[in-house]
C-alpha cells in the first residue's frame, strides 16, 4: 500500500472533492428540528450512496427511533488492525438566519473558506476521511487497514440512540481504535489531538406565576413577576467570583497536579488567544485558573437561552405568566451528570420564591472523557499529523463534549483518537460557520497517512471478521 | 330631552348593538404591529361610518403620522355644557394565539360574555357611549348636551400623536369635561370612578457580549454570558424586600396621609380580592402597604419580556451574543418620567459588568395623573352610575396609565371623568379577553343618564361653538 499514490490522487481531485462537500452541505440536516427529519433521511441516503460509490462495502442506512446511522466497512486486510471512523452528518440550526452573510445551506466559497452550516462541524471533517479512503480505493483498490465507518445523525442532540446501537452491536463493531474528527486545531499550522472532553447536562428551568399574563398596571408591585423571579434565581447560580453557587457542585471535581497543569500551559492556548477567538475584551470566571483551564479542567454553567413574556417589536404591558431558561452544564472528571442533576434540582427547590412555581427538566447527561495520550493509536495519529500538516500536533483538552468518546472507550474498549481539523475561528454553532479549505486538503492527507501508519499497530486477532449485521 | 325614551330604545336594541360591537371587534386593529396599519385604517373608517349613521356630525378620520383619530361631534345644544367623549379603537396583539379558546378577532358569545381582543379594552367601553348617543338621536333627534367624540388608534402604544393633535386644536376641542371609559369596576354591581392613574416609562435594556454566539463548550467558564449578566443586573433592580433598588428612585414619591389611606381602605379592593383577580396565591412587593396601595400610590418596575439565545424546542450549545429585557415603570405623584429615565440609565451604567456592554432605550414617558373627585362633572358621573347600575360608584385609584387624562386636564383644562365599565376578570392585555354583556347594557344606560345629568352642569360660555376643523 502506497500512501503517496493516494496523496497524489487527492491532490489532483481537490475541485471535485470540494464540489461533493458542497453537495453534502446543502442538506439542512438539523437534528434538533422535527420538521427536518426528512432532510436527515435524505442526507443519510446521499452519504450512503456516496460511500458505496467510492468502494466501501456493506453500506447501510440503519434506522433508529430518531435519525438514521450510516454504516459502511472495508474488511479485506486480514491480520491488519481495524479502525472505526466516526463522524456526524447532522448539524445545528441555521438560525438566526439574518446574521449569515450567505444562506447556511447554500455553501459559498470565499477567500479559501467554504461557508455553510456544518462545514466544520462535522460534515467537512467527516468528509476528509471519506476522501482519504476514496484516494486509496481508487488508486490501489485496497486500504492499509480495515475500517468500519459510523456516521450518526444525532450528535447535536446528544446522540440519544448511538450508545444502544453500539451496545447491541458490540461484537460486530470491535476495533483497535476509533478515529473521531470533531474537534479543532489551535491554528492552521498547529494541529491538535484532543485527549479530554468535558461532560455535560442540559437543563430547562421554567418559572410560573399566574395561569395567564396579568396587566402590569393593575398588578405591578403586588405579585411576583416570573421573569424577575427567574432572573433572581439565575443570579444565584454563580457567586461574585464566577464560581457555580450550587452547594456540593465542586465536591467531585478532580484537582490536577502541577505536572498536568504545566503540560497544559505548555501545549494549550494562552488567555490572549482564547479571548481573541471569542472576540471578547474581558475574561470572566474562576479566578486562579487560566482560561484554558477554566474551559477544560473546570466545570461551567452556561445560559443558552432565555424567553418569557413579550418578544419582538413594540411593547405589551404584562406581567408574563411564565419564563423559561435553557442552561447547560459542562462537567469534568470526576463529576457525575446524574448527581449534578439532583444537586441542581435541590438548589432550585431551595431558592424558588414562595410566590412562583419552578420546574426543572434535565436532558442529555454526558460523562466527562479522558483518552490516554500515550496509547500507540494516539501516537500514530501524531505521526500522521506531522506528515499531513507538516507540524507535530499539540495535545489539548476540549471544552466541549463528545459523548461517543466514552461510548467507544467503555463499551468497545478501544481508545478514541481525536484528530481535529477545525479552526478556532470556524464559527461552529454560530452564524457564518466555515471550513478552511487548506485544512480540508491537509486533513485528507493526514487521514491517508493515518491509515498507513495505523497498519503497523498491533491488532487484536481476527478483529476484522466481525461486522455489523442488520438484525 | 327624556332619558327614559333613550333607555327604552337601548333596551329593545340589545341584539343589534351586540352584533355591531362584534363587527367592530373583528378588526385586528393592533397598533403595535406595523403590518396591521391597514387594519387600523379600515377600523377607523368603519367607526366613522357608524358614527355618521347614528346621526353624529362633522365625522372625520383624521390622519396622524401614526394611526388615525376618529372625530365626530354634535353641537346643537346652545347654552348647554360640552362633553368630550374619549375612547380608543386600537388593541393589543392577540399573541400568544394558542392560549385563546376562541380566536382573538372572531368575537364569540359564551355565558353572557363577549370574547375578543379589545372587547373590554376599549372597543366595548367606547361603544357603550356610541350606543347611548344613538339612543337619544334615534328617539329625539337631539342630545341633552353637546358632545365631541375623540376616538384614537394609538392608546396601546402610548398615544404618541394625541397630545399634539389636542394641542394644535386646543380651541376647537374646548369642553366642560372629558369622559373616558377605559378603566374597570370592582365587580358587576360595584361601579367605580377612577380618580388617579399611575404614570409610566418603558425601557429596553440590551446586554451584548461577543459579536456572535460562541460555542458554550469552547468558551463556557471563560467569558461572561450576556444572558447571565442581564439576569444578574435585573436581580439588582429590586432589593430583598420588593423595593426598587435604583438609588434616588423613591425621592419624589408622595407620602399620602392617613385620611387618603383610610379613604382608599374603605373604597378599594382588599388584598384577597386583588390576589383572587390575579389568580395568585401569594402577594409580593413593598411591605407596609396594602396590595391596593402597592398598585396605585406606590411605583412598580415590571419585566414585560425577556429574550436571548436559543428559543423554541431543542437545544443549542451557545453563549448568546446578546440578551434583551423589556421593562416598564409605573410611576406615582410626584415622580417625573424623565428623571426616572436618567436614574435608571445611571444605575445600569453602574451595575454593568466590565465584560459586557449595556444599552438602554426609553419610550412612552407618562406622568402620573390625579382627578379632583369633588368636581361637579365627577359627581354627575356618580349619579349616572347609580341610575345605570343601581349602585353608587366607589372612587378608586387605577394602577395603569391613561396618558390622555393629563392631556385633557393640562391642555384643555377640563376634568377627566373616568367611568369604568370593565371587570377585574375581563383578561385585558391577556388571552381570552372578554366584555360582560350585562355591563355593556348598564354602561349604555349609565352613559344615557350621564348625558342627561351633565346637562345641568354650569357650562363655560359658547363652548359648543368651537369644533375641530381640518387644517
């Protein structure tokens, strides 16, 4: 197997690769919007046809109670290791549409960037591996290793059906490592391997007062306003120093030693870099920690949205009947999402004023995850990066959550290798998301190299003879 | 002039009166929604045609930079007093539509109530006077007094063009008293005359962080969340005892003596009645004051709405770029809306954290208003109520704001007589607004009596010879 022939193929095929990625990005595969369910199905079918066309085998669109999983494999390298390649074809909503310079589902090229919702998160990153596989299969009709592709359609809503799929197919999905490209590098010339992700928990907090809106003239000053009560309660979720003020919240937060913290300081972004990425002038949060630490080894509680009463233009003289906040926790080792959910409920019950009612719903518990950065499959990734990007990767922690990391590590027992190809200014989860095309090309090269280097890993025997079967 | 003949006519015409009111309520004359401008114009024209048909004269639809004013007069009672009859044909939005049992602009009769947006506020109340006038003109071709009807289309947005209209036509609009029916009674058998209204000031407070939404995984814990900052700032607008925590806010609040407070206690609703109207279990607000006092002689600051970040179903892992709250002050003598606006701006500037930016916009300043409850025109109203409803009215203060009261009193120098025909459970400014039909009938009778009783008031000479002329 000659990676150079694959690399040459990829180099000459850049224009069609970008066209195909644009096709992929045109599907508004927004997993959180029920009305988009058909678009997810169409996107999954398009992806499956594409995988079939480039020569992958056993291609399936596997239904789930939610959005389908696209599966494909190539297992014709007996005795060689088996890699899972994981990605997700679902995306976040495009809203607010008015803030996009070009429509989110009309991919647009400008200054070497491809703008579209999902361009970096995660269609572009996923597609880099697909194009690497194509480059081998088209030039040599074979891959250096066995691969099992798992592309899900529910990552942005917390992967509710992936774990049960993997658990049910535990034997069939056995692998030596799982490659996940859904993270970011530090800069175009600073590739990065993520070796830790924060866990998470989503929360909806609703405050209710009277059964209907009240006239603010008639009742203003005599009854508690649910919007005001909600704000006052939210104000009591943090203390004046940026710490989360929920009793017991920090009990299980792991304290990292000097060795790890100085490794982080050497490898991670500086405070200035993080502020610049955020286009923020001032930092905020737990004193005594760098911003990189605050966003990785420290937990966070974020208000994702708030709504109540009159919205839109003009005015309405009301005391709203209710108000709702959407919050999300980012959790770190050794916090447990279920325990945090209970602490939150207890705290809310304690701080809810008598004059209103509160209700709490929790969703998408995700455990924090850690990857052994000395595992051979991870070291192989570092080598591939050096070949693909011309620079060694830094090992960084991610502030976000990638539920599947734990799933692969705990259920399949294989390390998760997080090769990030996104950039800090890709505006993922925001208007004008983009994928930097030079990164796309170098990501393909890196994946080509990884498939080659991974071939030298010691494999568990006969791993490749198990495969997913419809049941 | 025989009020009994008018009363007989009104009694036999109840069914057509209700049908006509339904027609009037069908116009979605929502003054705060620019897309409804044509509906306001249509509604104004319908009303003008109606006034012409019942025999009023000099009927005009007078354009303003906003929505038109409908004017009509009848000035054929030389030597008799002149009354202004004021009402507004504009309404609040119907939203949230899902909470209406019948659509807001499809008037629906049920159990003696007519359900529609504007049924009580203010089309139904305004129409009671129109039907009283009709009852005289159809039976006797004359009214006991001169009348000048001013029906505006911008009350719900703070009457931005009414004052200049009245100022410009000060001479033409001279009158001995202005009758305003846009308030409520205490119960179906407890009519009420409002002798005080709170002033007001609307405020929009916007908090901005980064220029776009940030990924909450990447930045959660390191930058200040604008929604959180807004909530924390809102929490600092009240103290723990329900008082407004803006320095200087209470400086000009008039302290009422025991005489007025015990008059209020004898005549106003009890705490229990106010809580029952609000369908609230617990009161809230300034200790040391009854709920009636809190909503009338004490100021209030109400959150009318809040919005920021992800709304609607599902989740979005973002730190929102900005958040916005809509607030409104209710002000009391001797507070000045402009001074309060400045105190609010100063306070916000003081409490805005460094890490975000705040901006404040203020709208619709309204001065608090007081009416002399011993004025003969007010006493005449009490007599009319006794005849129309069979009970003497109580004299109460209103918590809401009726900007036109000050306009009439200050510019035209005539007392405002606030005959309320609404009920506390009419759900004005809320879904399922209604008008109680027995109140409609008794309101017409009360207006018929008022026109008769007012004929005995001493009139300023030749008041009726001035009238509005288009300019």
